[in-house]
């Protein structure tokens, strides 16, 4: 099983270098155009020349410049040390939805629904439920009496 390990390590480095080369922005590529670097990584990947050359000389290494927004530093700062975060906590939060003011006149109030149809429907449901319960009780009594015989 160990005889496959060198091949798998070369393959992993080859794949990593190829994907890294594809995902690197054109501005961060050094010495050669990005297309040429992709060809070098693909053609010379089996002998490790292409991937190692890409990792050593092809890409500019360093802190990400585009990660920080305007007026922000590139270094990560814990929330309890970040003054911007702490000041945002002391400011009142903006409501996600505008608050609704109560209506001041009867014309502004929403219309009142008539609950009579709802109550009539509820009474019909209750009567139907009572009827079904009584029918189940009668059926259980008949089945219970027939089983005893």
C-alpha cells in the first residue's frame, strides 16, 4: 500500500497547484501570464516541476489586499478589541420593519370582520364531532357485545 503513497502525494500537489493557479486573480500572477502558468502546471505536473515552480515563483504571496473594505484594516481583531464593533453595540439598532403607529381616526382603522359566519362554522364542526363520537361509542358497544357471545 505504501508504494502508492508517492504517486498520491504528487497527484495531490498537482491538483492543488492547478486549482490554485486557476483561482488566482491575473493581478497576483508573477513572471508569466496566467495561461502559460496553467500550461506549465499541467504539462510538468508529473515530475513536480510545474506545481513547485507555480508555488515558488508564480503567485505573489502575502496578506490579502482586497479582503478589507474601505477604512478597515487587513488584520483580524477580536470583537472585544474592535472599536467599530463596540461603538455599534452602543448605538440603538435600526428596526428591520418600520413600526406601525396606531390609527388616529376610525377611517384609518382596519375593517372589523363579522365573526358570525366563523361561529356558525365552529358550531357545525362541534355538532359533527359529537355525532361521530356517538357513532364510535355505539360501534364499540356493538363489537364489545358481539365479542362476548
